[in-house]
C-alpha cells in the first residue's frame, strides 16, 4: 500500500451457534483502529459476499485502518433469523481476529436488515445501505448511518426518513442519482461510510470499554 499499513487478506471459516459453517474473506490491516462485518443482499435473489456494494466496502475499509469481514450467509435460507445468527458469529470471529478494537456492523439491502436486527454487545455502530424499511422498525440501539438511494425502489427517502427520525443517534444520508442497486454509485457509499466511521471513532462512543 505504500503507507506502512499493509493489509493481510485471506479466507476464513467459522461456525454459527447451531453449528452451521460459514465461509468468508478477512482483510486485516497491520495497524487496525476498528473492524466491521459486511452483510450481503438476499441470498434467494443472487446476493452473496461478492456483491459489488459489499466488495466496495470490503476494499475501502481496510485501506482506512478498519478490518473487514465479508461472508456468505448459510446455504439453506433461515428466514432472516438464521442469517442474524450468522452475523452474530461473524462478529465473534472478527473479535478474535482483531481483538480490542470497536466493531461496526454493516449491510446492504437484505444484509442491512440483518445488521439492523443484530444485537451484539461488542458493536458500537451500524452502517445500513439501502435498507428496505417499512412501517414501524425497531431502533438499532447504537449510533447508525442509513444510506438511502434517492431512487430506491424498495425503501425510498420518503419511507426511510420517518423511520430513521425515530431512532436516537441515527443519521440518514441520501445517495443522489442512485436506485436500490447502486450501479456506478458504490464510491459514494464508501465515502459516506468512511466519513461517518471516522466521526464515530473520534467520539466518546468510539472508545472501547
């Protein structure tokens, strides 16, 4: 990288609490100030850890000193419940690989719903990209950034804004000229995410207890 913070990238395997084996990719900077899991879109509609939005975050985070773990959800769809268990196991695995740093849960589309539903004592914040928010949605419980495409077909700003307004310590930013699939707009997502993570880590909330 040329900045003295080389990144180790390798495959990783871990198990959910029910024994389901999960496969992922880990990018671990030599100097790590935080870590993040990245949850992918709906597996029944072709989503996996190699999705372009997930991939963009997976590349950008380690370069900014944030370890990143992307992973595939279990093969047999768990109706969202099993996938939340997979995400919990991913946080645990990441905590073992990058001990002592604050952890953020991130996700795109269905992965954002999973990240939102996950309660984990080690996480300090959430980044939700294009979450299909509908109706009354539970509060994330930690500082949260919601990145909503201006032309999102499943959770447009006029739907997302009232929900996010009810959450404490939450911020919604609109990705202009983008629809739900964010083709050509992944760099805007990563820039907004990195700015927000920097601010979170600089705050008292970013301190590891």
